[in-house]
């Protein structure tokens, strides 16, 4: 009898658990708001803070003036996305089409979460904010992760910390593909200040951001962080300035610091450390600095490019620092290391990176840059700041931008480019050559194709040594430097215009992909004698 009761109890317990699971799943679903006025946006923020659900606020394209706040004790995620068409039926992700304007009257967007709720913001501009901390964005989150992507933070001001952004969180803060520019602080961190809500907590992941033209009347023009762990990859810091110390970037007290493939240039400081400054507080703290271009930064005292404080405990024990394959000024004016160590010879000593146009802010690398193919693969990212795959050449490049080589195929008829005219029966020699730039070894489809006067396409068959009907690659395999090579020597071309192409397609799949192809062509007009 007891066993029967137990079985019935177990049966109803299972049914109850399943019913509860279904009920809970339904009641916990997220609520979505579509807003197109400042008042409805603030109303949605207020509702989301108290409705016991995860929420997503979709903002219709336009300009919204106000100082928007989200204060919650709950533990549910809030997502804010811009770029929607009327009715929120479709979306174009571009920060320029959805603007939140603080009208110089306070923080543009304030997020205050005591309950550990996560926060995500994507595709908006935060501008013209003014506050003591975080003129554009201020987030105080005890345990909730923060994700901030595809945004612009511009023209904001703070009297204390973080002219553009001020974030404190014990969890992970991830900034991806944002532009933080022309923000100002009267004290610390003109661009952004990000750290743990309590000492020794929090993580910062900074990927593919541009931090440009920010100023601090005190210290740190660009970005200051005091998180427990810091990963800074594929970012551009330029033209940031401070009146005290640290023009571009200060990393203070991180247990694990990784600074990889960034371009830090043209930043200034009236004190020490215009480029990158790392302060390691404990003997066990570690910093890995790989593949960065830290160039042409200007400080008043020393450490124009790089300052490393690796004995903050002042006990004579150096915290471990790995400094590999960077380009920076290694002179006493360019670099300060508290307890000096031997700089690895894989680092370049203040060599001109050959930017495309530093005067206009184009920090791609020119062909011939010493930073091309001189990086290390250790911890290197798989793409660069704009999504280009790494590596493009024989090795990884230094800096935020991977150099994209341009293979140069060349085809000639009778040693001439462009167009030639010959009489029927005259000999014609077709030659090809290839300069692969820095792409030697990359697999590609090689094409030698003829468009005949009758509209038929032919391709060169290597095994036969002649043109045959159809469109097929002549060769599939790695690019290499090909000197002038004769493929065809003929005197029997039909009357009319023949166009010969020599092409390499970097997408090796046996078909012509016009977005990945490089080619040259020559026209041959055959006339009656």
C-alpha cells in the first residue's frame, strides 16, 4: 500500500514539475517594445525595470532628446537596439540613424542595476551628454554582463570620470565595433572609464573599437580600466590627449592583461605615457603585449609610446611581461620599464609603419610597411578591426589593420598591353606573368580565358597546351611569382576581335567569383590581309 502511494506521489510530482516548467517558461518570456518618441522610450525603460521579464526595446530611426534612465532591482536582461523602420518590422544597423541626444542636461543613458541584470546596447549614437561621470553612458551593474556594440559615443562631457562612458561591473564588459570620439573629462578618462564595481573584480573585452580625439584635463585621454582581467584586441587609438598623464590608454591593476594587434598613434600627454601604460599591482599580475603598432605618440617627460610599471609593490620582484613583435620607440624617451628587461629582437624600434594617410586618419598599411608579415601567431586574432581574415600573407601583421595584398596578373599579346591589331595569318604570342604581392602560398583558381568573336569562351588547358571550349580554371593551387611565360603562339585566329584574360580568383572553388578576382586582359583585332 505504501509503495502504491509513493508511486502515485511520484507520478503527480512529475506531472506538476512538467506543468510548472511549461508555465514558468511562458511567464519568463521576454517582452518587446517598439518606440518612436522620447517619452515612449523612457516609458519602456521604466516598464522593463519592473515587469519581471527580460526585455528588448527596439528604437525607430530618428533623434531622441532626453536623459534616459533604467533603474532596476531585478535580474533580467535588457536589450536596447536602434535602426528600426516604423513599426519595427525591419532594421538597418547603423548608429547614425538612431541618435539619443542628452542636450547637455545629464547622462544620455543611465543604467543602474542592483539585481545583477545583464545589459546590451546595439546600433545607437549617444551624444551631447553632460554629467559628473559618464556623459554619454553610465552603467552601474553589480553582477550583470554588459555588451555594447556598433555604437557611436560622441561629444559628451564629464566633470569627474568617463567623458563618453563610465561603467562599473563585477561581471564582463564587452565593447565591440564602437566609435568613441571627441568626448571630454575635466578629471579622468576623456573617452571611457571601465572597471569592477568592487576592487579586483570585473573583466573588460575590447574588440575592434575606434577611440579617437578624446581629451582629459586631468589624466588619460582615451581609455582607463581597472578590471581584474583585460583583453584589448584590434582597436585604434589616435589623437587622444591628456594634460597630466597617459594620453591614449591606461590599464591599472589587472591580474591578466592582453594587448594584441592594436594601433596606438598620434596621442599626446603633458606628463608620462602618451601611448600605452600598464600598471601591474601584484607580483603575480601578468601582461602580454603582442603585434601592436605604438608609434608617434608624444609625452612631455618620457614613455612617449610605452610605460610598464612592473613593480608596484616596490619589492624588487618584477611582474611577468611578454613583449613580442610590436613597433614602438625603444629609446629612453620612448619607453619606460620600471624594472627593465631585455626587449625581444622581434620588436621593431620606432620604424615608420607606412600608414596609408595618417593626416586623414587612414591607418591601413602601405605595401612595403615593416609591420607586414612581422607579427607573431601567439594569441593573434583571426580577423582584423574591419573583419579581414588574418593572416593575409606569410605571417600576421602588426597593428589593427591586416594588409590585404593585391596580386597583379599581366597578359600581353606580342609583348603589348591593351589592344593590338594584326592581319589574318600573322603570328600572335600570348604571354602571362604574376606578381602575388604578399599572397604567395594562398590557394587560388588561375584562369586563362579567351572570348572569341563568335561568342564562345575557351580556356587554356595546361595538359594540352592549347585553348579548348568551356570555362574551367587553367590551374588550381597556391599563388607564386610567375615570370613572363608564353602560353600560346598562333597564326590562325579567326577574323574579328578576340579578348584574352589572365585572372586569379582567391576563392578556389572552380567557379568565377567576381568579388575575389584580379585580372588583366588584352584585345586582339584580326583583320583581313
